[in-house]
């Protein structure tokens, strides 16, 4: 590493903290989370576990795609947000790797799927940085939509164990906090909305098929315990359908000429859950934030 590169890296560390994006250390016990943790519904639980299996590799790719063009970003505020984005995504990757490790058993194997994901990631990293960043923008829109939906429906979360809530609500809050970072970097460096929208259409198809495939594999591995739970599966199917239908308007907004991720206001529901995680679930990172808001 040259002197200039070292100086550049250190200059990142000297920048002010990002406003509204805080890197927090999660505190949950992945081994305490039941296999059918979502409303005793195998279908919905396997869907979320399938998503979790993509996060360690996916979050690393998101960071990589932003770092690709970081040196082209001149705005100091956005540079601070990039640093916070990288920190949050690193924590998400580790937390979901811990969650996934807790599920590695003879009858529930994530390894083959994750090996396939790793090969796909290697290929995607070979395409132009512009496309990589556009892919990240698309996925960040999806994670923000899902995170917002989770937070706006506390009746859903009431069925989860405490440790499952600590993982998924913490993750949802931070996805909402940094939902605009990759988009703002893309706009600052490329500002090509035609490519951005085109990539979203491709990502939508790929994301849907990938999630369905991985969730189906987990369901079939667990079929002896999953199939008999007819009521739970019907409820899970209902919840997935309801969620997808209700998120259509927010999804479509991505294709607007003047779209920006921050146009959807999550501030009140995020503050509500921060306080609950601090008071009811005793998560230290949120307790510090609530006690000392000016320094968080």
C-alpha cells in the first residue's frame, strides 16, 4: 500500500460521524431461536431463514460495490455515510452468519446454497462497477421495504421469540437508516436512471426466484416437521401474499423519475422500536442511544 493510499484511508477515519446512521453491536442468542420462529409457520420461517442465508455474502458484495467507487465521491457528508454504511453492513453480515451457523445440522443444510451464492458473487464482481452499484441500489430498496413492513406490523413481531426480535428488528432499523447511501453514491458517480431502473427489473426476477428456490429447499429438508403444520403454513402463505400486495406501491416508486429512498418517512416507527429494544429487550446499543441521543 502506498503512502497516498494510507493517507486516503486515514482521512476517512477523520471525517465526522454520519447523521442518522449508527453502527450498533447486536446482542442475541442465535441458538435460542426456534426453527419455526415466525408464528409457528414453517413457510414464513423458512422464507426468512432463506433470506438470512444470503445476507453474509450479499452484505459483503454491497460493501464491495460502494467501495469500488468511493474515491470518486467528493461530498464529505456522503463519505461519512459510506463509512457508517460499511460498518452496519459488516455487523449484519456477522450477525446473520452466526444465525446461519446455528442452523447447520444434518437435516437443515445451508452450505450448498451458500457455495452457489459465493460463485455467483465472484461472477458479479467481474462486471462493470456501475452495474454492481446499481444491483446494490436495487437490493437496498428491497431490504428497506421489508424492514419497513416488519416495523409497521408489530402484530407480526408479537409471535417471535425475544432473540428473533432482537435480530430482525435491529437489522430492519439499520436497513432503513442507510437505505439511501448506495443510491446517493450511484447518483453522485453515475446518475444513469435508465440503467438503474433496468437493473431493478432484472434483480426483481432474480431475487424472487432465488428466495423461492432457497426457501423451498429448506422446506423440503424440514418436510417431516413442516408439512404437518397446516394451519401455520396457511397463515404464512396469507402473510406473504398480504405483504407482497401491500408493498407494490412502494416497490413501483423506484421507477419514478424523481425517486429517492428517503421519500418514505419511517422516523416515528423507527423511534418507537428503538425505545422498545432499549427498554423491553435491554439491548445495550439502543439503551446508550436513548440515554445520550446527542452522542449517538
